[in-house]
């Protein structure tokens, strides 16, 4: 039996996305596709190496196709004509693609060798030469002017379980007694951070696609991440001593399959961003803040733990 047939048969036993409308199914397909393509070291669109992770993405892709097939018949039935027109493909003709591919190939940076901070050469030069580090509040990333790979609701995350698995108990306001349970019409459960917070993002991977997606013409290759992060924490504490710092790997949430019904947004994101493999440094305020402003740190000695790489010159 071909693997896609096996996946289709298994999906029919548990149609966990049957409650989505067609538009939501199309969006899910695009979110999955974002994680099944790469920009190769030759600046071409390709597929990731076969692995357990890449096979899981292909299985999820097949589930969406099978749900549409159940509703409307074989592909492309059910999909709106041109529904992929707004898909954010990391285009190989992008001005950064060839340069990024060349730099990545020359550096041959491997996971485990450090962290990467993508950005613009103008600001990253100030970071490594002058020690200027600009820290953004999480609320900033909802700015509509940001591109698709950066813009996100960092203050909230949602899950959307199958309605059959989710019930709400109604309590009588007068007697405080239960009036029974019901299935809500909207099964989307959103968890929102009580406060704004500061966040500084890295990735353990150096790949051409992230230069293109982040519109980054440079990066910091942080070869001593513990030292780098401790320097940032110390500089932040000097300016704002009552904030609590923390670090962690971001967990990517599939809203339809998450076992955790209340994931915390500080270290959780929607699974469409999984390919970014984010690691983050955060600072929480001592009291709830609805909105924070940018903070500029002065950090010394960063040349000892990282180097600047630009796409024009390594």
C-alpha cells in the first residue's frame, strides 16, 4: 500500500479537521506548505531531506486533501481558483536569494555550533561595533507593516479542537448551580498573555530562506551563545533591574492537534512558523503592562562571542 493511501484511510477514521470551512482548510494547506519547502544552497525551491519531521508535514498535507476529497471529489475540487495567490513563497528570484545561498554555503554552519541573529547590516553593525542592541516588545510584532515571516500575535496563541471534544458548563448566575453543558459554536480557544513583555529572537539554523523571509541582508553568527545572552541580560538588568529574564525554545502549536488546550504564548507560536526554529530571550515586567516601548541596550565585548556576516561580504 502506498503511504499516501495509508494516510488517507487513517484520516477517514478520525476526521479531526472536518469542522473547518473551506477557507480554513485552504489556509491550513498553506500553513503546512510553508514548512515543506526550502530555499536550497543553489537558491532554488526544493524539498527538505526525507525525515520523520518532513514525512509528518506530508501526512498533514494529505489529510487536508482527503478532507476536501470527501466533501467535493478529487483534487482540485473544492479549492477556490487562485487561492494560492497570496502564498508567501521564498522566491529564488528575490534579490537576497543568490547572495544568501552563497554565504550559507561558504560558512557551512551546522546546528549546535551556536545561534544566528538575522537582521539588517545597518543595525547589526551598530550591535557588534558599538554594542547597541534594540529590544522590541512583543506587542510590536502585530504591526501590520511587518512582513509575513515576522508579523505575529506574540501576545496570544490559540487552539481549535474538534467540537466533539470540547464542552462548556453553564452555571446559573443566581443559584450557582450547573445548568448543564453544551458544545460551543466557536471552538477556537485563545490564550492571551496578561502582560506585554520584551523578546529577542534567534535561530539555531543558518539557511538562505530565513534571509529572504526576514528581508535580512546580514546576520550575527553567535559562536558563544551563553556569553552573548548573559551580556544582554546583564545590560538589561542594569537599565531595568526589576524585569525577570528567561530563555527557551519556542514550541509550535498545531491548533487542531494540540494536547495542551491552554498553551502559553510567551514560548508558543502557531505551527506555520515551525521552519524558523526560534530560540528566544524574554523579559517580563514586574507588573502587568498593556504596552511597552522599545529599549536600547549598551552591551560591551560582543566581538568576543559573535561575528557579523553580510550578504555582500563574509
